C-alpha cells in the first residue's frame, strides 16, 4: 500500500491533534491564559479609572477641594520641617 504525501500530512496532523498534553504543556497554556486575562483586566480597569478621574477633576468644586488639601499638607509639612529641621529651610536657595 502506497501512502501519498497528502495522506501522510493528514495522519501526522491527526496524531498531533490527539497527542496528550504533558504537565509542562498544561502549565504553559495556563500561564499564557493567565497573562492574557491579567492584561485585559488591567487595561479595562485603567480605562475606567481614567474616565472617572477626568470626570471628577473636570468639576470646579473638585479642583478647589484638591487645592485646599494641597495647602493644608504644605502648611503642615512646612511647620514640621521648620520645627524639626530649621537648618534645612535656611539652606533653601531661591
């Protein structure tokens, strides 16, 4: 019985498709799927977060709140530095 080239290709293809996966193959497939899922989740989360931040920072009230928080933190930082490290503030060049 003679086997043609196309029949040989078909037999090899069938053998490869029905070959049992080794544990390392299964682990590699699992890692690839996990990485792809993590990337998709991170991308979706990042896009949603950016939309919400743009929406929140676009309001004037939010900008004023952020400015007040920055002022408060700056004042407290200055107070702490001036009491704890007065030589640090003296060394600041303007």
